[in-house]
């Protein structure tokens, strides 16, 4: 498959597979291999080791070809593409949900502010009404006080008139 058209996930999968295959196939060092055949002469050990390296290289190539074939048959690239589309869709859904949540918050905040304004307006109207009633009461008290200030004079006049009644023949 052309690497230019491969998705990053597909590349990562292939690189990881190659690294694992290489690690497994080259797990045995030359010294360890030669120690496995102590009965053979050094020349025969070298020939066996070269044969081993050739088999490992061919096996590695065959495994990579089989892996590529499996990836093609199972449509790994298409699957990764679908996964990325789903992830992108989830991101967009998440953004839409966040936007909806923000709209809900905005509406709730607006409703709360309107309720607060209504409450404060009502409280202000009550305060204005109470203020008006207090002013009316104060004015009424002032007028009544003026009326009462004339009362002592009226009482004196009545007493005087009453006293003068006793003196009338």
C-alpha cells in the first residue's frame, strides 16, 4: 500500500508490527547462536549462523508480506478512516453539546437576572409607596399639631367665657 495515502494510525500499526517482528526474530545474538552448537567447528557454526540469518530475513519478509495482505483483506485503512470519522463526529457532538450547555446556562442566567430585576423593582415600588405613606402621615401630623396648638387658646377663651357666665346678672 502507498505510504503517502496511509493514515497515521495505520503507519503506527505497521511500524509497531515491524518492530515487534524484528525484535522477536533477532532475539538471539550471534554469540548465543554459536553457543547453541558447541559440537560444531567454528567454520560450520559460521555457515549455520549465515543460514540462520538468511532464514530469519526471509521469514521477516514473509511475515511483513502476510501482515500487509491481512491489512488489505481486513481493510485496516478503511477501518482506521472510519474510526477517525467517528472520533471527529464525537468531537463535533461534544462541541455541539457544550454549545447547548452554554445556551442553557445563558438562558438560565437571563431568567435569574429577570427574576432579580422583577424582585428589585417590586421592592423599590413598595419602598416608594411606604415613603409616600410616611410623608402623608408626617403632613397629617403637622396639620394636626397646628390644630392642637390653637387648642390652648380655645380652652382659655372657653374658661374665660364660662367664668364670665357666672358674673352675668
